C-alpha cells in the first residue's frame, strides 16, 4: 500500500501522541509515589520528603531539580500533545490529543507550583 499524505500525517500525529504519553509516565509515577507518603499523618513534612527522596539514587536526591525535571517533561508532553491535535484529521484523534494535553498541562501546573514555593 503506498503512503498517501493522509496516512503519513496520521502516522506523524500518532507518533506525537506516543511521545506525549511516554513523557508523562515519570511525572505520573512520581505523583503516585508521593500521594501515599503525603497522606501519612504520623510523619512531618520533612520526614515525608526524606522518605520520598529515599526512592531516588543518591546523586538525584534534590527535590527542587526533580520537580523542575518533571515540570519540563510535563510541559514537553503538552507541546507534543497539542502538536498532534493540529496534525490529526479525525475527530477521535483530536479528542484524545486534547485529553492528553490537558493532563499534561495540569501536571505542569502542579509541578510549576512546587517549583515556585
């Protein structure tokens, strides 16, 4: 089957969505790890952060830089997701791209607020 401009565009849009989802994996896992730790009422805030940083290699145990990295990953994911929205020609693909972009923007806002604090 020859590659038509439509199938080439769809392939590019699909690849952009895949990249967007891959970029969201680490920030989502980080928040999934933080949530049960943060709900532990027996620990102080600093003990919670220490417990969370215990999951990272020693060279990467700086909360600020981890947050900046995840903010950058989320922002990149939002950009790739919105770019795929522009490339998709089907309504279903555009809806999926908007949902992924919205999640990425939400995570970017969360990590952005953590950086500003």
